[in-house]
C-alpha cells in the first residue's frame, strides 16, 4: 500500500450527509451479543419480575430474622439471593420492551416456574430428612407451586408445629404470586380493547404498568391490615385484654392467604369452631380477592363502575347466590357452612374446615362447577373467569356458516380461546383424577374433585394427595397448578401462536 494513501485527506462529506464520527479502535471492545430482539425482550421482562419478587421476599426474611428463626431465615434469604442474582443477569442480557402474546405467554410461564423452583429452598429445610432427596424435592416443589400459584393444597398436616415465620412465608408467597400474576396478566393476557378501557377508567390517560402495580399493592396491603385486625378483634382465640403477637401474626398469615385466594392456613385448627363474625370476615375477604382490580380502585376512589364491569360483578354474585342455595339443600350442611364452602369454591380460595371426601356426588358437582368458573377477570382467583362466559353468546353464530362472517376476528379468537379452556379444564381433571384414583386407591369421585382443585388452583381437597404420593406425580401436579394459573390458554399460545 503506498505511503501516500495514509497522507491523503478524507473526502469532504456532502451537506446532506452528516459526517461520520471516526474514533480510535477500542482493543477491549466485545462482539455484540447473539440474542434476537424477542429473546432479549423476554429475558429483560423476566429479570424485572424476578428482581421485584426477590425484593418483596425480604419482608418474611426480615421477620424470620427478628424472630431468631435461623433455619427459615436462611432458606428465605437464599431464595431472595437466587431471585435477585438471576434477575440481574437476565437484565444484563435482555431489555425491557413490548412483547407479543406468544412472547408474553413464555414470560409468564417462566416467571411462575422460576418463582416456584427458587421457592422450594425454604421447604427443603422444613420437610423431614428421613425421606429420599427426590421425595423431599418433589414435596417442596409441590408446596412451593401451591404457594406461588395460589393453589393452596397443603402437604403439612399440622402447620402449628412449624415456626410462625415459616407459616407467614407460606402465605406471603401466595400474595407475591397473586400480585405478580395480576401485573403479568394485565400486560399480556387480556384484549387490548379491555386493557385500554381499563387504563382510561383508572386514570383518564395511558397508565404506566409500574403505577398500576403500585396501586394494586397499596390497596391489597390495606385490605390485609383491615382483615387481620378484624380477625384479631372478633376472634374467639384472641382476647382483647391480652395482646398476643403470635395470634396477630397468624391472623396476618390467614388474611394474606384469603385475599390472595390461596387457602394456606397458619394452623390446622384455626378454622375450627369459628364464630359467625369470623365466617363473615373470611367470606368477605375471599370475595374481595375474586373481584376485578378495577372494582377495588373504583371502590377506593368512590367512582362509578362502568356498565360492563358492573355486569361481570353482578353475574358473579348471581352465580354464587344460586349455587349457595342449591349447595345448602343438597349437602345438608348448615347455612353458614354451605355459604362458606360455596364462597371458598367460587373464589378458588380453597379454605376448608375438614376433608370434603364425605360429600355427596351432587354437592361435589356444585363445588366443581364453581371452581371451574372461578372469579372475575383481573383478580387473583383462578378458573375460567366470568368475563369469558360472555364470549359464549357468540357460539351459535360461530358455528353457523352464514352468521360466522359477521363476527369480528377478535370475537372469533376470544370465543375459540374460551372453548379451548372450557374443554381442557375437565379433560385434564379427568385424566389426573383417573391417575390419582389408581395410585392412591380412592374413589374416582374424590380423585376427580382433588384434580379440579389443582388445575383450577381452587385448593379444595378430598384428602387424596399427601406427602406419601410418589415424587413424579407430585412434580407433575406442581406443573399442573402452574398451567392452571396460566388458565391453560397461555400454554396453547406458546405452541400455537396463530391462536394469539
């Protein structure tokens, strides 16, 4: 190369083209990361969710430290570190950006799976060490899934033998899982038209997700304090003249589990011999958890509910009232117990005083239908959700060649999603129930009821599953709770993106 070529001045750029900035070559520069934008978007959003969950779990960790419960504190701190570190690395390789529905489905599944996986660590310190490693892990994974998915089925027969800081952690995971799920659902799984109307209803402008999540957190924190204090004041075990921090913490644990529609109880006897006031408080808390977030915001701000929102809430109460009366007649239980179990099933909270294996087939059927339907949209409840029932009005035109063309593309997709969920919930329950009936040697009716409580995250149990269930089944049941929390349709969106 001639030396003169290094001495020649570079050509002057044209006025229309800005000159390029030429700088020295950086010997330490690294090649660009070989990740596609969709993958980076999923990783970035996943990192944010895990970091937020890690920060939230500092609360039970600090409580365990104050109580000098080193075993529980160690497990929770390890979970917190795993969440924060994993979230940090995911953020470094990803970026927070918008997602399509398939990518958002992957995000929600990975979020719940990693929360469940890391959440097994505190349980590993608690379950008996005389079992094999795979049995301990399977039971811990199932219990963690029951927490973060708000499934609430417990393998611990006597929670009162556990430390209070650990029972607080169990209920707290349900709150974290329920609240994070609301955030993810709002951003991913609801029609854009419904999401936009919700944003306008709340603030009159496009609402930032951080602001929305903060508002949800504050409102539910207020609910938890109110419910816990009411349970303490009106509870038969809590004399006002003798202040008991232990009873107060138990009531906070029960309040969190109830409002998150989770069903974990801090002691196995806490629901025994409840006063009528306590029944009413718990039923009110379960219903609050099953109502849409927009209802809570409107209630706090004293604003008028939109007609569409009012229709969904009224439909929920109409179904609940009719089912309660019918269940009371068929089950033969007293009116208060009938109302309590009906509310527990319809909100998918899963609170129960005793095993429901002794109920008749008709009583089981009513509770199963209530768990399948679930609560309202934008709530912590599981199940099909009330707003999807409204899509069924288009089912006749959908199957008519003439009228089908009149339906919008969005209406067809929403109806198809509803039909898929409506078909998969009982199908998966039947298959799971048949397997449980075979391995546990119990009637299919009880096994099917147990399976419905798992897939809908309803939590009502007939006492079929226990710590002696084989590890492979326990892990599969843990995944079924995750699938149920995703309303199954998210898994369909991952593998069949055309439906999204």
